[in-house]
């Protein structure tokens, strides 16, 4: 008989419990390590999230090299095609009389773009011409045309068209995608 088969003083075989205490965790570690290794093998070489973002940015710049004008600025999330929005607010409000009315409208105007900073720089550079165009557009609206949500949306659309037309004439590219009114006073 071997030593393992010989009973000790209490009637149990020697080393059986000790072998179980050593072999059980060792078996679990081997199975877990094998599963981890198999997962790495089947997953292949994957890029880290930061490497994936860099790859997507490089891919986008290669695809858009032939385009002219400013480029859209992506946010840091590669899973969704969401672009960073930049805002610019004209420093002084615009005040003008409304068409066919003794009342006047005083509004603060802000614009937004999802293109690069050159669009905002163009707006700042040509602010005087853009303000003149906006005043002309606002004075072409009647009192009843600017009241309510639909009226404000129509005015914002007309101002967006005027701003983009001026920027296209001066810079070759508009890029303004939204016009907002931080203040809107009709008196």
C-alpha cells in the first residue's frame, strides 16, 4: 500500500484533504486562464478606444481632402456621428422699426455652426456687414409676422439665409446652421 492509502490515526487517508485544497484552486486558475487566452485569441488584435478615434479622424481627413471650405469638427465619441457645435453671440442687440408699424423690435442675435472655428472667425471679421444685412431683413418683417413661435422661427430662417449669403459672397462659404435670439423685445 502507498502512503496515501494508509489511514492516519483518525481513520482518514493521509494527504487527501491537502491535495483537494491545492488542486481545486489550481484547476480553477487553469480553466480561467485558458478561457482568457482563448478570448484573446478569438478577439484578435483590437484597437484601444483612443487608437480607434485616431483611426477614424485620419480616415475622415483622407475622405474630405478634396472638399473645399471648413471641415466639421467631430466630438470625441466615435460610436455616433455627432459634431461639436460652436456658438457666437453678437455683442450688441439690434434695434429697428418693423414694416408698416410704429413699433420696433430689439433682439440679441446668436449663431451656431458645426464647422471648424474659421466660420466663427469669418462672422467676427464681417460683423459690420452681417449686422447691416440683419437689420435690413428684420425691417422687412411686419409686426404680426414676428409674433409667436412660428414668427420667430421664420425670422431666424431669414436671418440665417442673409448671414450665409453674405459669408458666401465674402468668403466663399457660409456655414451658419442656426440663429438664436437670447433677447427678444417687441415694443
